[in-house]
């Protein structure tokens, strides 16, 4: 389970079934802080060598979406897949990531609300190497006028 601390840092809580208790650790070292009142979304997938990859998406204090990444052997750090091309998000936007395990568990769609009140989607598609890229998709939806 992933949460945001009062100072804007990310924390990971893991259930230890051997001792029947939760273990919580700070994973925010080297990461940009989360905007106050911000939301998180995360997904994980296994890799052929038996390892695990986890990605957490959140809104940074400057309004842009950030990626925190966990890879076996490397631990937590900033994601290698650039999110700099994402438009600035509406303050405290909701976030949702939808993976596609039936077709390719390393592909996903990230949804959030833009500054112009539009629902935006970015699709992550793995490239010919282990790295992939994000591609913008216009969902064509916007918030109704008040």
C-alpha cells in the first residue's frame, strides 16, 4: 500500500504474514514531493527473470505528473520513462492507471485532468528495447460548465 506523508513524501506499507504486522518505510529519497492533498495511483508487473516492477504516479508540487519506480536490484527512484511531456495537471487531480494484462502487462493508460479541465490519457507502450515511451491520447471529454 502506498501513501503520502504530511511532508509530501511517499511511503510503502507491506504486510509481513510471518509476524502478522505491517512494515512501513519511507521511499521518497531522491523523489520530488507530492502536492499537498494529492492522489496516487500505482501498478506492478512481473518480469521474465522472476523480479517485480512497480510504478507510482503522483502530482508534484509544480503541478506536473511524476513517476516513482521500483525495480528488483535497484530499489526505489525516479522513473526512467519521461513524464516531462505530460501537460500540467489540474491541482489535486485524480489519477488512474489501467494496465492490460491480457494483451501486454507492460502497457498501460494513465488518466488525469488537465489544466483545461479535459480528461487526458497517456499510453505507455514498450519499445523494441526494455524501455518504452508515453504517447498522448485526447479522450475528447471535458468538465461541464458550471
